[in-house]
C-alpha cells in the first residue's frame, strides 16, 4: 500500500475522531516512534492519541522522498493549536499492514 493511503487514513481518523479506517491498516505489532520525545507507542496507545484532543487538527503538504519495497520516507506538516510542525517520517509495511512509523519533527518558522 502507498504511504498516501496511510496518510489519508490518519487524516480521516483525526477529522472524524474514530479509530477506523486507520486501525484496520495497522499491524497488531505496530509501533509509533518519536525519538525527539523519547516515546514508542503501541497500536492501542497510538489510536487512543489519534482520537484525543492532543491530535493535530490537520496534516498535509505531503512530499515523497522515497517509497519502495514496503519502505516509505516522506515529509508532511502537522497543525496543532500552538503551531505547525514539519514532520519527516519513515514507515515500514509488512504483509500489507503498517508495522512501524517513526517521526521526527520541528517547528516551521514563519
């Protein structure tokens, strides 16, 4: 599956505050990693965050850096009440499901 399909699922999950369609696209062993914050979340914890008030209000401005053989590296923006971040992510897919998503982010300067 292409990264854009995962990003669109995240967008729908954030917008509708429902765990689907994202939940069905993530492997049960999925981890969401943020080295900047020193966190590694399970599928369950990440999905709970996705429908919480801490989630971004918008993600967009997607840019493909690399995508092949189940590995994807892109950038996108994420908008929160206190500002917009530029996010770079590395995703790994196994057997048609996302198994790992690692992000690093920083504030966009106006």
